[in-house]
C-alpha cells in the first residue's frame, strides 16, 4: 500500500497465499492522503474506529493512535502488520468494542462498517470524548456510505457533509457540536423468541450492536433450531460462529449435561452470546471465547459442532471463512464426532464437506436452506 509516508506491506489474518483480497482498499488510501494534504494535526489523541486490517493505524503508528475494532481477526492482522512495519510493541493501543472508550478524542477516524447499528453504538460511546475542536473524518467505498450513514453522524456528533468520490471511495466530514442532547444508546437490544423453535421458544435473546440480525431471529437460524440433533448427554458441543448464542443456548436448555463452547471472531457476538445464556438462567457449564474459529481447541476434544457460517468478508462474498471453520471443526472433533451446518442452498457446502470429511448427509431442507451433517471418520 502506498501512503504519503511511504510503502507498507500489509496482509489479512490469517495470512493465506490463496487469498487474493487485499488488506486495504481505496477508502483507506483516500483518508490517509486527505490527512497529509490538509495537514491535519496528529499530535493529540488519535482514535481509529473499524480499521479492518490495520492499514490505517499502521500508517499512523508514529502518532500513537488507538484502534477500536469488533473483529479478533482484524486485531490479529493489525498486530502482524505493525510488527512487519517495525512498530514497537505498545506504540499503538488496541481496544475492542467491548472495552471502555478513550476519555478524550482529538482526531476521530471512522472506517464505516457494514452494520449501521455498530456505527451508531460506537459513535454514541465515543461522543462524550469528542469536543468542539475534534477533527472527525469517516471513510468508505461509495456503496457503503448512504444517506442513513450521514444522518447518523449528524444526529450524534454534528453537521456532516461528504467529499467528492475518488476511485469509488468517499470521505465524510463532521463538525462536532457538543451542545445538543444526544440520544440514549439503544444497545444492547433484547427481544423474545417466537414459538415453534424447540427449547428456546419464548426465551430472551440479547444482541449487542453489529451482531447479525440484531432485532429478530434470522430465517436460517430459525430453520436450524427446528432440526438440531437430539443428543442427550452430547458431551462437549461447540456453537461455532455463535452470533447471539441462541443455538448453543438451545443445546444447553435441551441437555443440561452438555458442555457448550461459544466461539466467534466478533467481540460483540461473544458478549451477546454470554448475555443471552445468562438471561435465560441456563443450568450446566458454558465457555465463551473470542478467536479464530476452533484454533486453540485441542484436537479430538469435541463431540458436536454446530455452525451457521458467514459467507461475506465485509463486502466480499467468499467461502474462505466457511472452509476454515469446517477444517478447524474436523481437527477438533473426536472420531465419530459430528459437524452440523445450516446454509443457503446455493453455497454448495456439501461439496466442501465431502472434500474434507469424505461424507455429507442432507438432514433437512426447504426452498432456501439446507441442514447438512458430516461425521469424522477414524
């Protein structure tokens, strides 16, 4: 990546030579050029929100910025990119969306996220630290910035305008107005699950901002809940890519003897899963872990893995995440252990499963979704 201060070698995490997706895009480059061309003072408290793979904070590392991210993978990519650039450990502060925000912000740089709810939550959390002199600049690709995005900046922070588009990227300029009374943060959000979905029917779900389908049960998970394996005494079960944790909570309610591990790369998701589990007073033992799938889980230590894998990496459609999740599941499962997956029909997960496990069985289907099962042999 070419920046006003030199060249940077950047990669995503985990670093996969087959992955052709870059660790930066035109919106990152546009923002950095703007800071340099306008001579924006960076000697105060610089906070970068939503830096997807660490490109922004790596470029700005000499100014000691703070990064706030919801993504474990983004945070790990940032660490690797900082080390590759020779940045001293601790020069950049790495925070998650679940950490207390900085007390003061002099320069706020926002990489617009896919989730408007996550943007709302982060702006509301940071608003008390923003003052009249704070420089606020957002960035994103044209297709990511909508009228609703600009209204959110304006409603929470102050008057907002946009730049001209360059290389299909656009900047957002916001002039903070600390005087107006800001709205109350609506996150986390709670709702009651519908009937007819097994053990979690009528139960409470807690969603932090940015979690998939934060205000309702998505149709894929609803279909999955109706076809979960009946496994009394299931042993160690993993809700892989747990989101708000409703699948793992359903297992724990149906089988109090099960030991459930909730795993997601989103800090917001794991916080939601833990809150959902606790809100329902579930008996038994559960563990909540933010990480890269089942990395760090001992081989052959799991009896059942349940997953509704994402098929997007930000705006890009890819099966790389599902492939990594399925590979990790095979390694973690004991012989005879099972991976159950729900997904859209068109994704062709049965092909991936047959390639990895040597088998794939259709458990249930409707016009849009399939539930598949793969068994680890030997």
